C-alpha cells in the first residue's frame, strides 16, 4: 500500500515526503477534531470497575 502511494505521488522524493507529512497531519487533525469526540460519546472511559 505504501509503495503504491509513493509511486502515485508526483515530484522528487522530497516533494513526496512533504506531501505525505501534510496528509498524515491532516488525518491526525481530522481524528482529533471529529472522530475521537464522536467515539467518546459511545464509550464510557470514566466508569471503569475491576471486579
């Protein structure tokens, strides 16, 4: 998968690396902004008990 993504991206290696870093930062930002808050409404992290 990573090899295919690397071959599809345009430009020299440093441009590809920059594009991948920007994409990774965008994915992390989306996860923290929308995905994790949505999941936290369905999972109760504060009510843990060990029996």
